C-alpha cells in the first residue's frame, strides 16, 4: 500500500502537467512547440531515470532513492514559475521534475514489492501499485484544474510542489529491506553480474519485442496526457472537459490495472498486452468518426483509461519471468526507458503537428498504426518457455 500511495502522488503530478501547457504559453509567450518540447524532454528524462534509479535502489535501497527524487521533484515544480525561457522550462519541468518523479515510480516500487512477495502474488501486487498511480491521476487532474481556475497556474504548481513532499513519509515503510526476499532475489541471479545480465537481456528477442511494444505505449500516453486538453479546446469545449477526461482515464485505469494484475496470474501476459494494444487502435478509430462532444470525450477516456497504464503489470511480470527478480528494477527500468523514448516523440510531435496543420489529425493516424504494431510485436514473445538468468 505504501508503494501504491507513493505512485499516486508522483504519477498524479506527472499526468497533470499537460494542464499547464496553455497557462504557460499565455504567461511566457514561448509558444506551444517550445513548451511541448520541454514536456517531451520530461518524458525522456523520466525514462532515463528509471534504469539509473533502479540500479541505485538495487544497491542502497528504495527509501534513499525516493527521498532524493522527492527533493528534486519538489524543487523542479517550485522553480517553474520563475522560468521565462525555453531552456529554463527544460531544466525545471524537463529535468528536475521528471527525474525526481522517476525515483518514485514503477521500476523502484514494483521491484521493491516483488522482492518482498511470493511469485503467485507479484502480478496482483503490480496491478495494485499501478492502480495507485491511476487513482492519483483521477484525484490530481481535477484538483489541479480547479486550482488553476480559482487562483492561477502558479498557485497550482506550488501546491503540487508542497504535496510531493508527502512521499518521504509514505516511503518510511520501505526503509528496511526484507532479508528473506533479498536472499531469494540474489539466489535467482547467483553468479550473474549486472553487466552480464544486461548483455543477456539485450540479446533476447522476447525482451526486445517487449521494449518495442512499450515504446508505442509511451508514444500514445504522452501524446494524450500532454495534448488531450488542447484537443478538447480545438473542439470548442471548456477546459474542464479536458481535466475531467484525464480524471476519467485515471479512474478507469484503477479498474484496468487491478484486472490486468489479477489476469496475469492465470493468463499469458503477452496475450493480455496484445489485446490491450489492439483495443487502443480500435478505440482511436471510433473516436475519429464520432461527434466531438463532451460525452464522446468521456467515453473515449473511459475506454482508453481501462488499458492506459494497465500495460505495466504484464510488462513487469514478463521481465520477471524471463530474467528473475535480482535485477528487476534495472531491467524493467530499461523497458520504461523505451516507453519514455516513445513518450518524448509523442509529446513533442504533438506540438509540431498542431502548429504545422492546426490540428492533431496525423497524430491520431500515427497512434492507430503504432498501436497495431505494438499488438503484433508481442506475439513472438516466448512466455510459454520463460528463461531465467541463472540458466542462461
């Protein structure tokens, strides 16, 4: 529960940052492309942080990593109102805030929890942790928009900075390592150094396929979380519809994450991923043909939200099945890096597409194609014959 609560705060803040694109543009006059690029750098930096903090957590423990990240997250948010240049926004939002949030995210939290639980409970636990992040999005998005409307964006972002500090208290239960879990994880990788494990992983076709699919997931999510409020505005609807849609995505993903974690106990995880990505392609195609009303956005958000980050439990589960738990934080961290490389392009190209064509039409088409590719690329994964690092 501690891990789920931490992710609720860090993910809730990250997934609400798209609400600041328009206020930042109005306040600074930097333009949507520049602000979108800073948001895109944030996607990439968050991804780069995952394997680095995963390796650090494997060495010094999760608590110290989360404390360090929390201080970076709070500082990045707090100095954003004082940034008046593109470089300044890249530093505050793109680096400090994103890297700080990465220290309290999936690779560290799921890795720490997996080492403390028996195999039959790990998938469910990953789903519950992921649900915590989605619940954070459900809470933070409308509250952040309400603060922007009632006060201004500066008050809203400073409130997020103060709230982020609560993760230090939430991380206190992770101070002590579980000796039994630690011995179990080390035993699974006995004789295999981190460098050797990484070489094994990056030569494994199943791991590479998993990363390709996760790249597409990141592209899709970052585009939507950054530009969905802009899409709502283009359709002539109030900003509250965008905030409500982000909240609905988060709430729907609470259900989807728990479902994915539970289903992963009995079903092949690669097939869960196949159907998730395929359903996204279909949902976007239907959205493009539907009338652009508030109800359409709410239904679209609910459908997409069900699979939004529900890809995380089966992806982390597959990494654990393939290579064991000793370096799960690091290996899943690299998978998240591929996710966020996709996220960089999703956030950045969304801004460029809007400026060049006046709408997001080509981004939606790209989403359909990439989601279809992601579905298919999961099929060759050799889940039925998992290979642990110790047998490599």
